[in-house]
C-alpha cells in the first residue's frame, strides 16, 4: 500500500492537469503582450519629419557589443545628421545603453520583438529602416 | 503431409553441419552454438517421428532436450565468461593446458 | 503447398546452419542459428506440433540465443576470429567422418521406420488439442522425468550463478 | 480452399492496414495527451488539430538522409529494424478483435487466425522481438547503443519470466491457451476481477517488456542518449519507432483479451452483436490512454531498481499468485 498510494496520487495529479487549460500562447495568431519595459528593436525618433539624431557618436561609444556605426555629415545650413547609422541587430544585446546615453533622446528601443530574416545582411538595420520602424 | 524422409534428411544434414562446426571452429561460443544446432537437429528428428507415428512421446523428448539445452547453455556460457575473465581467451586451442 | 513451405523452411534452415559454420563474426553465427531455429519452428508447425513450435521460439530463439548473443556482446569477441584457421589433417579427417555419419544417419530411412504408433491421432488432437494431450502425459506417465528436468534446470541456474558471479 | 485463401489475404491486408494507421495515430495521441498533461497543446498545426502530423512525420522520415556509421556491421545494422518490426506486427495475427459476423452469406470471424496456442505464440514472438533492439545497438558500433542493447536484453529476459508466470494463473482460471476461449470465459466476471494481482503484475511486466516508461531503460535519453537507436536515422529509425508503438497497441489488445473480457461488457450484461467491436476498441483505447498517462506521470526507474523489482518482487508475487490460484481452482473443482 505504501508503495502504491503515491503512484495513484501522481496519476491523479497528472489527470487533473490533463483536464486543465493549456497555458501555451498560439503564437502567430495569439500574440503575447511584452512588458512595458521590454527592449526590442531600435528606432530613430523623428521630429517634424527630420531625424532627431545629430550623429554625436555617444551611442557608438557606449555600446558594449559594438554594434552601432555612425557616420556624421553636415547639411548646407550646418546641421549635423547621421549619413549612415547601422545597428547590427544580430549581435545586439538589447541593453538599452544607447537610449540612455543619447543626449538628444533620438534613439529608443521599441517593444517590437518580431523581426526576422533569411540572411545576416537583413539584420544590419540601416538608418532609414530604423527610422521607419 | 511432409514425407518422412525429407524431414529426417534435413535433420541428418543439420546434425552433420553441427558436427563439422564443432570440429573446425575454435571459438568456444561458436562451439556451443554448434552443439545447439545438433540438439535442434535431434529435436527435428523427434518431432518428425512423433508426427509419423502419431505418438506424443517424441514431443516429450523434445521438451526434455530443450530443458537440457537451456541448462547447458546457461552453464556453458557461465564457463565462457569465467574463462574470458581468467585468460581473456575464447579459443578452444588456447585453453588446452591442465594447469593454469 | 505444405511441401513447398517445407522446402522454403528447410532451405533457410540449412543456409542458417552453413552460416553458423562459415561466419567469421560470432554474432553472425548466432544470427544464422536463430534463422535455423525459427525455420525449424515453422517445420514443427507443419508437423502438427504447435506446442513445440511455441517453445522452440520461446526457449531456443527467445531465451537461449538471446543469452548467447548477450554474452558475445558482453565479451566483445568480434575481431578475435581474424587469424587464419588451419585446416589440419585431423580436421579434414573429422569432416570426412562427419559426412560418413550423415550417410549412416540416412541409411535407416531407406529401411523404413519400425515402431509402435502412439495414441495421437487426428481425432484425438481435434478433441483435446496437442497441448492438453501433451501436458496430460507429462504430468501423469512422465511426471518423474519432468521433475528431474526441473531439478536439472535449478542445478543449471545455481551452477551458472556460482560460476559467473565474481563474488558470492 | 480458394475463397478461404482470399478471405485470409483480405483479412491480413485490412488488419495490417488498420494497424499501421492506428500506430501512426497513436503517436499523435501520445503527443497530444502528453502535451495536455504538461499543460500545453502538443502538435496541433498540421491539419485540423494536428491530425495530419503523423503523415508529415512519415514524409519527413522518408526523405531524411539515411546514414550508416562507417564502422557499423552493415548487414546486421540494416537487419535490426526489420527484426524489430516484423515480430511486432506478427503478434496481431492471433488477436481476436471481436466475434464473427455475416457477410455475403459467409461467417467472417474478426481475427486473422485462431491458434489454440495463441498465448505461447505471443510469448514466442515477444522473445524474438528482443533481437531487433539488441542487434541494433550492437551493430551501430556505438558505446551508448551497446549499453542500451545489453540493458534491454537483460531487462527483457528478466521480465519475460514474470510475464509468463503471470499468464499461467490466467490460463489456470480460463483453462485454455486460445485467446478466443479465454475471452469467452469472461462473459460474466472479467479476469481482472478474478485475478486482480495478475492483472496488475501483467500490466507492469508488459510495460517493461515493451520498454515503455517507467521502464524505458534501453532508450533512457538522459543517460544513454537514446540508447540502441542512437545511430539510426530516416526510415530505419521510423521502423524502430513503429515497432515500439505496434508493441504498445498489441499489448493493449492482449490485456483486453486476457483480463478485460475482450468484447464483452462486464457483469454478464449482454453485449449486442453490433456493439462488440466498439466495446473492444473502447477498452483498447482506455489502455493506450493509460499507457500514455502513466508515461506523463512516472519518472524512469534506475537500472538496478528495475532488475530488483523484476526479480525480487514481481517474480515471487507471480509465483505466490500461481500457488493461491491453484489452491482456489482445485478447491472450487
């Protein structure tokens, strides 16, 4: 008896679980809402249709994974803007330092976690991709 | 109905194969297997005769032969394991000494 | 029809027997022997010996051969047969004698079989079945041999354990 | 003669077709039920509720690369899956699925054949079933495979004894070796009521015999990395897999015939002819469900625990059961 009772208890437990509702998210149809502070894909913010970024390079400097490349350029009226701004998302660790370091509040991490592709190059997110995001 | 001679012939051939095996092979386990083959041939003869004479005694003999074969296999294999443990040898020629 | 099945089984049995002889690897020998035994089980079925068929599969193919295969695997003797086997005079002579023995075994067949028919006719089998008939004989007339066989098995069991166990 | 032959061939084709279909869908059932036990869904994407999943798996298995390890024993390596699946399928030949029915003025029995030594036939084939697993592990020339094989061999030989001894008490109660007759003795009281201990022991030994959790020693993913079939891929692996599930189903059918009254309802409730086959199927389904359910519940036993359980508990219990049954049967008679 002492041997069999725990076995039956176990069976009863699993049977109870069998009739409970699965907790699985049926992913593509049923999406999980990420938390408020979720750090997903980067976005370059815009203001009046222009990038807020002034290509100071602070994010590039602070990035621990060295995934950000910024190339500055100036407009004829003397305003700096990023000519090239690439984030290699495959290597990014989504720490959010770039967002914290930015003096202009020009970059942020969105809650978008659904980005995928077939080649590595697709993950070298360029300025325009990040701005549109 | 199978002709009596066919079955007995098969039995004789299998027995002969077993004998030849015991003579030419040196691996002790294969020797054991050849003995089993001979026992099987004998069983076939018993079954054939039992069928031919409508007698159950032949089948009983098969039963006893199988008992003996099982005991023989168990003890034989235990000896082989012992030998292998003591001498790392499974060839009959290498274990012909009386003194270890 | 029956005869055709018999020939198929017989062919497999003989091939298996030859395989036991010729295979270099003991596992292949053992497999061939299993083939022979299963074919023989089929032949037993053709000879109206259902019980023997079943225990042939169970005891020979299922237990004894499994044990042999088990030991071969355990000892891993697979490459030890590689050296050439000398075919000395004694062996050739023995093989000739073995061939002669097969001939001797076959001679009485030509003379025909003499013996007292037992009670196992088709009608009896249809009434009681071969297992019942066999077990009735086994537990009445042949009770003593049966008990001796069981003692033999026990002795075999104890002997095997005593031999193979390192420390009792 | 000819119509008998045609009938037999048709029966064989139907039974094996259905069997393979059921085997395929048992894998689906197992994954779904296990999923639900673990509070998740299981495969539900391919087709409605994942019903085409077995088909997808089969296709995948078929198109995968067939790898043979370089140092494998080629012949035995190829032979092993065949040796594994053939006995598994052959067992079904003697299992009665139901009574007979009339079709085109012929009486058709719901079984391929009724041998009067059906039980011995089953035990014999169970003995042959070991070879596939043993040789598969040995031939792939892999240490894990060999370990799995040796464990299987030892485990199956050990549990076959207890299994056979348990059967003897059933035979004593029913007085026959034919499955049909054993079923026919259970119209009122199932053998599970007459022989509760034997039923319990047979369940355990059966699980050990078909290497099912909690006795899935030969595979033991965690320690042996899948054991005997570690080197197998493609259709050869699929054959091992199918053999496993065919064994599972035949075990369920054998238990149904031996202990759960085959196609009869319990306590002598008359079973209408049309209901017989569904009743049989329902019992088999319940058993298969139980096998999956216990797989989701019990952890695997350690190897020495399995051996101890088999030799020191199940064997003596089975022997004691035979003794008690013998006394009772003699006293009643």
